[in-house]
């Protein structure tokens, strides 16, 4: 694995964790990284849960690529 690949894996893992926290917690840090604010016209507490599967997908795919 190259250094760039390792750096991207770490960044993706951290972003996945932030997305999972954004699904449950509301603060200035997590609000910036929420995906539902980009894809829905009026993000609400109900659309916040879009971040959970996205975060799980990011973490799962990163683990898959590291173990591959």
C-alpha cells in the first residue's frame, strides 16, 4: 500500500465515523459534514438518518479495501 492509499483510508474512516455521529448528534462540527444537507431541499431531523447508512458504507468499504 502506498502512503496516499493509507492516508485516504484513514480520512475515509474518520469521515464515516463523523457521518455516524451526525446521524445522532447535533453540533457545529457534525452539521458541516451532513450529507442530507446536500441532497435534500429542506433537511430536517428525519433526513438526518441518511448519514447513518452512508457512514457505515464508508467504513465498510474502507475495511474491505484494506483487507483486500
